[in-house]
C-alpha cells in the first residue's frame, strides 16, 4: 500500500506538467487553425456553373443568407481579413444557376448592409474580388469575376437578400443567446421601423439597375419553431424571434419590394420539415445551424460568424422555392392594388405591443387607434431632457406610453403643441416612449423615442456577461482536479489491478 505522500507527490508532478500540456495543446490548436481553418483551404473553383456566353445570366446580390455563410468551403479571396464575403458554391444562387444552366455573377457578401450596394464593403480589398466593389457594380456591368470581361447579353434574373444586418438580426440573436433579451424588445422593434424608408428608396434603384430583368427578393425563412431546444434560447425568446421580430422584418421587406414592382419569393416556410425544434429533426439534421464553431473566418475571435445560417440542406431548400417561383410568370400587380393604386406606406397595423405581446389597450373613451396608423420618426432623448414638445393638432388628444406601462393622454394646446414628461426616459429607466397622435380625424401617427445614445437601461450584471467564462474556468478546474485519478485508474487497469 502506497503512502499518502506518494499520491500527493504524483498529483503535484501532474500539476507541474499542466503548463507544458497547455502549451502543447495551444500549439496544436494554432496549427489546426492555420492548416484547416485558414483561407488556404478555400476552393479556387469558378464562381459560375458555366461560362457559355449564350447561357442565361443570373446576378446574386445581398448578405450572408445568399452568399453561403456557414459553408465548409468558401471561394478563394472571400475568407481572409481583408475580405470576409464568404461566398460559397453551396449557396442557393449557384444551385439555381446550375439547375437553369445559367451563368452566375455572385457579388453577395456576408455582413452586407443596404449602403454596401453603393460603396465598397471592404475598401482595402482588391477590386478583383466582389466586396472591394459596390454590389451595384454587378448589376451595372455584370462580370463573373470583377476583373473579367462584362458578360454579353442582358441580365435574366436578379436574386436579392438584404436588410437583416440593417435590422440588427445578428445582434438580436447573440443577445438572446447570452442573456434574457426580451427587455430589449421595444428598442429592437422600434429600430425595425426605420427600415421602411430605407427600403422604399432602395428597391426602386435595384429595379432601375436590373434593366428589365426579373428581380426576386428572398425574405428570411423561419429557422425554427417555437420551443426550448436551442441552447441559450428560451421558449419566450424563440417566440419573440419567430412570431414578432422576423415576421415584422419580412413584412417590411415584402411590402417595400412589391411596392417597387419587384417579385417576392414565398420563402417563409422554405425550411418546413427541417427546422430546429420540429419533431424528428435533430440539431445536425436541421436546415439551419445554431452555434457553429467550424469556421474561423477572420481569426479565432470570429469563430461564431457562421452561426445561425443555412446549412447546405437549407440552401437546397431555398433553391427549390426560388426555382418553383421562377416556373411561374411574373405577376403584373403583386400587391393587388389596382385600380386605385397602393398605399403610401406599410399596411395599417396596430402599434408594436410591449414585451409579453399584450395588445395595446387605450384608456376608455379615448379614440387613439384611428383607422390608419402611420409610422412617424425614431427620435433620441437627450440625457438631461425633462420633457418633449410635440407638434399636434390644436386641442387634440395625444396618447403616449412608456414601454410596459399603461397608456396615458396629454392635451394639445391651442397653439398646436403638447408637452410630455420624459425625465424617466432620460434617466433610462425604461427603454422607449411611444407617442400616438392624430393628423386627421382618421389618420394617426406613431413616433418612437429612445433613451440617450450609449445608455443601456438594462445592462446584464457582470456575472451574466462573464457566465460563459466562469463556467469554462469551473470546468477546467474540475478537469484538472480529477485528471490524476483518471490517469492512475487507467494505468492500474492496464496492469490488471482493476477488474474489467
């Protein structure tokens, strides 16, 4: 029988070896990153299924949902620090072009915003790779590679996916995975409304640049059904994403696109039968991933860049709905607004409900709903501001509510102004102030006020922000504590001292 001191000495020797193990492990991880995850593994394959000048011409523009973000292999030049557009031939534009035996000009770029259509997303990237050029260039002078010749003939089809990044979808998902994100719902939903004027100005430019081609706008498909199967995402948070945030985003996209005369692909249920949390669907078999550490992109700090993006299966399903749409003739009046024309803004809709989804209940006897509700402005309150002066119809009633609180009313004076106390908003005790006022007896306008820039009323506690790190430290400590005993048990078993 060994003396207790022998076991302690062995444990001490093991701990002394730990720094060496850490160095060796870290070195192995670095080599793995350089050899396997770096840009050196990207394919040099052609970005187009064919170069036949007589083949139809398809141009793909937009963000990561169309570029192929999340793929195992990216096209050369699109996965390095100077250009992380992450285009992949497993993305649905390539699959659609292959099925239609068409040429493909793919200028889409992961992380793209609406503004990246008119200015380079990666100014330091060479203009021999899309991303170093504005995406609109691919419509004005389509080239399979930016330094190649302009493709002959006219564009047949434009595939477009954009505005998820402008809406902050990535930020929303990351926040929901890390903390209880429902507290930020009013601010996020308010930011969504700022997309309407941007899209209303953007889509007509795309239509003009497409020069008569069919322009197919592809909204974002539902990635999951409401449930509690995604680690870090509660059922309530999933319900917010799937039933409130994403539908509103897609509604704004759809209405603005159709108002500009573009076609909208019915992609909402593209992943049906393969969505996360659906019965019989495993995490690895879903059309869209959740947390994906498989690609490092710009470096170790970017390991989750490909998370919450379509897998190869997802792109095949998106390609199917696009191909099905292309089988149908273009609709001359997608909105069905003839003969009276379309409304000037998004369809009438109720004000955004506070967290929890309860419908807005106006005070009894106060007509604050109106027949037509139009979105007004998004405004920021100064840190030292105690009240806001609102221009209103003389002697009319103004309805307002701080998020999650009952509705109240203010009376406009004869000079057409109403005063609302916003001291608590300036102190950032609540996230938003919603003001609804009548512009005509039947039309009402909604304005949204936010706390001062840089003030977050509900920052998570330090331990919430570091919860992942703390858990890692605890697990590492436990592993170090039991490792000597595990190693000793294995040695004794090999020597025949422990029964099989």
